[in-house]
C-alpha cells in the first residue's frame, strides 16, 4: 500500500540528511535557549545558596530541566509516531503498511530513550528534593524509598514502566489494532507526572490536575502527530495525502483542548487577571498564549495552502514532491515553535507560582481539597458546584463529541432521532448534578448526599446515556476506510465490540455480578475509607459508578449493538435479580452500628449533622427508596423496545407475506405447482383455501341429480 517516490541518488539523500540534521540542531538550540531564558527570568534557575545550607549543585539545577525537556519531547514523539501508525497512515486489516511499520519501530526506540531519561530525571529530582549532589542519592535503599513512598517518585516510576511497555508493544505491533493499543498506553504514560507534579499541590486540586492532564495529552497528540507527518513527508511517502486531512481535523480539536485547558490551569494558579502582568509566572503564561496564537496561525495557513495540495492526487511525481516539500517547509517552522513552547512549559513548571497570601492548611481543607461548605439547603444543593476537573472534562468532551457526530450525520443528509439526543443530554445533566453540582459538593461531606449521588450515577444517569446510543452514533459518524482493505477508526471500534474482552465483559451474568458485587466490595471493605481520604479516589468512585451502571443497563436496555441480545422477558428477570441485593445493601447500612470511613467524616469536623451514624442510616434509607426509580425507567424502556420490536416484526412478516403472495399468484398464472418452501408457505396456504372456496362455489352452482 505504501509507495515511495523514485529512488533518489546518493547525493540527494546526503543533502537531505544534512538539512535534517541542521534543522534538528537548530531546534535543539532554540529549545535550550528558550529554556535558559525562562529559567533565568522565572527564577527557576539554580540560585546562590549560602554556605552551610543544602545545595544540590549545578548538575541538578541545570540538568533537571534539560532532562525533563528531553523526557517530554520523547513522549510526544512516541505518541505521534504511534498515532500515525494506528489511524493516520492507511494500513490493510491484515498488517501494517511499510510506513506504519517503520513508525512503530522508531516509536519503540524513542520510548526506550524516554524511559532512560525518566530514570535520570528521578535521580535528579531526588537530588533536588534533598539538596545534595546526584552522587549522594544513588544508594539503592534511598532510591527505593523515593520511588515507592513519595508521590513524585511513584509517578516517575510508573511513567518509566509505561514507556518500557510502550517499547515492547510498539515493537510487536503488526496491525492497526496493536498500534492503537500501544498509542493508548503511550498517552497514559504522559499522565502520571501531571497527577503528582506542580498542579498536585495547588489550590482546586482536581481542577488543576485535570486541566494539566488534558493540556499535556492534547498537546502531545497535536505536536507528535505533526512531527510524524513531517517525517512521512520527509521520506516522501505517498500515504501523506491520506494522513494530512485526517490529522487536520484532529489538530483542530487538540488546539481547542489546549487553549481551554490552558486557560483553566492558569486561572487556578494565578487567581486574578492582574497577576498576568505583575508576576513573572503571569508574563510567562502570556508567552505561552502568544505561542499558541502563532501556532493557530500556522494551522490556518496549513488549511488554506497545503492540506488540499497534499490531499490531491497529483498527476506526476514532481507535483507530489512539490506539495510534500511545501508541507514540510511549513511544518518545520511550526515544529520549531512547538518545541520552543514545550521548553517554555518546562521552564514554567520550575517557576514559583504567585503567592495567594494566607493558605488554608486546616485538616478539613486538606481532606476535601476545598473549604468546608456551609450547612446544606435546598438552594445550595440545587445550585451549588464543586470544581471537579475530571468530571468537567468528561462532560465537555462527551457533549462535544456527541454533537459533532450528530452534525456529521446531518451534513451528509442522514437523520438522527431527537429522542436519543435528549436522552444523552439528560444523562449528562444527571451526571453533572451528582459530580460537579450541589449534590456533588455535599457528597464529599455527607454520607447521605454521597449515597444519593451514588444512586444517580449508577442507576439513573447510565440509563439516559445508554438510550442515547453513543456507539451507534460513533459507528455511523466515524470515518471508514480510505483505501481498499484499510482498518479505519470505524473498523477499529467494530473490532473492539467483537473482541473476546467485549464478549466477556458484556455477558449478562458478569454484568450483574459487577453491578451488585462492587457495592459490597467497595463499602464493606477498607477500600471505601481509603478512596474517600484521597482526592483522586473520590473521582475514581464517580466514574466507577457510571461505568458499572452503563455496562449493566447497556445489557438491559441498550440500543447499541451488543454481542448478546437478551429477549425482553430475560432483561426484566435480570433487573429483578439485581434489586434484592441493592435492597439488602441499603438495609445493612440502615442497621449498621459502626460508621463507614469514620476517620474521614470525623476529621471534617462539620458543625451540622454531627451524628454520623444517623446520617449513614439516612443514606441507607435513601438508597432503599430510590431503588424503585430505575425499575420504573427500565421497565418503561423495555416495554417501548418490546412494542417496537413486535411492530417491526409484524411489518417484516407482512412484507414477506405480500412478496410470497405475489410469487404464488405468478406461479398460479403460469400453471406451476406451489413452491412448498418456507418463505411461500403462507401464500400457498391462502391459495389452497381460495381453491377450496372456489371448488365449493362451483359445486353449489351445479344442478343436483334427479331434479
């Protein structure tokens, strides 16, 4: 599938390689210069330490940001190369094209470089924390303690392990599905530093961490994808004309995500617009805004001048080479700005954030991540909010992707049921109230509010989302193969739906066990207090409730295709099989004599609803009372689906009967014998009855003997 331009001479290859080396050297010099300027201006560079105080030395002071820059660039390149191999460059379903296979091999080698850089970064980070030279922290016991007992150490260790895994997956990937899985792992390798880095200790913890994670992932997909396409253009692959239009759409989404997440993250750190102009951190943020604007201009220029030229099927090799060179020239300038922006971001991470005066260091704020809210009222529960960045990210992304899918269908003239869109919006609205709304706010404080949020997240919101048929929408809206036999995004989703994992997870009995068993495994084990005491643990519970509920109700009332479609009576039976376990769980909470997560709720020291056991009993009663709501919703959905299925079956049977009647009439007109097959059985029987009636009529008209 992959084609290459006619073989170039040795002099051409040497000249091209020389230009590439010169450009890479220039990018490295520009990035290092930007990093140096940012460190000096933002006071992230090594400072003169008075005699007698701990000092990590210049190797750590200057080496740590440089190694961090190398780690970030390596991770970005790995993501881009694997993204190109998985979805940008066309490959047949049976294997990878030459270009895609070459990209995976490059990604494997780059991932190992990134893993080595992460390990060096871990040593320099420990040196920086202890204020001693790197040679003093190489003791195995000290490194083991840092990597296993601190948040930063665990984050770096997980990142290195994931990069090693990416190297193995990329090296063994021989299909688009394998490359896609390696891409997901490579993206995951970017997240651990965000969870334990600079944003982890800032105010509005969850909002800062989530916005930084989105910022990093979107930037990696954008920058890495462009770098991979520039590599494909440099090697003069004809597949570039398929990859550029698809990447152009992805780049637009990434640009919006980088801009929005950057605004949120800067707002959390700066807390006021005035600090953009009065602090070094704010000025550097303005520098990133300027760089983003320049990159947006590059993207607009690409769309106006190079995308159509590269995507067009040029008549001659010279025309294709000219279009590729135009793309490479513009991409090289854009990638230079991108690398400088990454260096600016690394330097910004070393810059002290502006002080906001008195910090709330109370135990309650440390547990919640925000000050204790006042006593709950109807208006506060209805209209309050909590800055849960992960839930907000999910809401924005889910709404935007669903709307984009519906618009894509309408642009090509296809329709999409309005009821499904309304159902999807209703499910998102319930999730929003239970996670970032007033109910989500008090679910951190009161067990009763937590239980209401749990019931809505696991038993109400999933029903709306399932009836929205997001997978069916994706199958209709995602792009298909661009070349014969290609495994495009739509085919990747279809393959995932028919995989062994999907067959196992969507088994009705397993879905029932997960839906019911997770209740007891979560609340009646030490897992619940551990998750409640951690900021990310509460987020994990929210998405666990939603995912388990979505899986269970997808099996029950899902409109989307599933490996096993249960008959309506079996769905009702499965629903009623789950309800007694929920009722028993609620009764166990109401009759419990000990408080779940007692240390957490006692540590909040709230001045209202101080009887923790009574509040827990109230939560159990609410769970028992709300258990009937999903029964009503699901029974209504099953009844509607059952009625529609019967109507469709009756219409299908009528159509078959009409076609069979026409065939039977044709045979009768020709004097042929009845077919006697299953399709025409009804028509033959009707013809038989008609024949009997005609014979009886003829017999009645004949005169009787003897008259």
